[in-house]
């Protein structure tokens, strides 16, 4: 991997982590494993479009990955090599009770 590519990856990851709500989304995924956008939205009390935006930013940084289950997109941790120290703290971050989605 070239020097420039490494720096670009680091910048994407740093930008993705530079928002408190995105860190809460990441904490939810780190604690629950697989989540759908409905669970993120309902648990963190944010709109679905905003939850989708945060998930896309985390996905674009490579921090989370998405898989399809029928018509639903399920999000889980992706390449977390660069952020393991963050994840250790986020796994213990106090979140509201998870609102499981009956639709997914």
C-alpha cells in the first residue's frame, strides 16, 4: 500500500470518528454486533435518514460493513485495525436500551 493511500485511509477514519453521534453509532455496533438502520435510529433517537448518513460515513471509512438480508441492510464492524483502542472504550460506553426492530 502506497504512502498516499495509507494517509488517505487515515484521514477517512479520523473524519468518521470526529463526531459524537457517529461514535455512538459505532458503540452500538461494537456492543450489539449486527444492527439494522431501524435499530440505530430507534435506539439513539435519531431519524432514519440521519442514521443512514452516519452508517454510510462509517462504511466509507471501512469501519463498518454492510450485508443484505432480503431487503434489509445489516451493519457490522469492518476493518477495525486502526481503531481498536477506540472500540475497547466504546464497548463499555453507556447506551440506551437497544430497540430491536420488528421489521427486520
